[in-house]
C-alpha cells in the first residue's frame, strides 16, 4: 500500500494541538499558576524522538526548518542505524542525540535484536557522522543492569569516534511493554549509574557535571580546562 507521508506543517500543528488538549484539565487548577498554563500553550521545544526511527521521515529537514521558523528548538533522537538519514539532512537540529545501548557488536546484537542487517556497522557510521555536525551533540547510553554495563573501554571508543559535547548515561526504567521482557532488577540504581558515569569519565577525559536523581541520569561534558 502506498502511504503518503504527513506534511511538516500539518504534523507540527497537530502536535501543538494535542499538547493543548492534554493540558486543558489544568486550566483553573489552583495548584497551577495561570501564567504557566498560558506558557505551555505555545511550546518552544520539540522532540523528534524514537517512535520507530526518526531519520526515516522524508520531510525531516523541512520539519526542523519549520520548527526553527516558529522559534522552537529541536531535539533529534536517533538510534543511528540509518546513517543515510543523517547524511540527507540539509538543516541541522538544535540538538542531535544518538542513543546507544551496547559497547560492542556482540552486545548490540544480543540486546537490540536488530531487524536491519549490519545494524552495528550502521550505528558506527552514524557516530562517525556525528562529529561533522555543528549543533549540540549528545550520546545517550541507556543502562540495563546485567546486560550492558560492562566493557567501559568499548563505550569510550564510541565516544572517541563521535566526539559529542555531552554524554548522558541513563537508567533503563521498567515501564510499558518492556515489563514483559526484562526483570525489575534490570533497572540500575542511582549508585549504579553514578559509578558507571565516573568510570566512563575516567576512560574518556569527560567530567561528571550533574546527576538528576528522579530520572537516574548523569551528565558528562568535555573537560575544557
């Protein structure tokens, strides 16, 4: 069946409309300042994230450009398994995230079970491409206890390949369909995430800048000193 992709303007308008409908119940809530409710009616950030693979959207450049014209900052998140999508971009997002979950090909294939052949090699190509971007660049590492928190040196090699501005090691959270696949103890604790972040900092020369406990996520940045 031939399916015509949604136009960028229709898509962005629909996203804003959906947010407004989602928040309508907060209008008049005594715990919500009217000014904050009004502010939320016109979002200034848009996440182009992992519902499928974001870079496969054929009008991605046009969508990012439209968001920019409306004063919105864009956060493009990709698994990196379709580097050709990054190569085709003629407009850079405000922030580019590549989400990784394995320090080596064996772990990648075991954990990801990719439907695309040569998924690991494709992700390596995307990491190489990342350093050519001028926008803010972030590597996000989703940590799953007992599955991918080994081989810190392997992760360090990925960082060296991509040269991101920031690294975000983040705990896997057992929600949604994942509860059918992974046990509760696959969620790393705050201490587990911080320990991983500190070891990665030691291998890469990045520094641990911050840690947000509710999300169990650490932030590493380049040591500019």
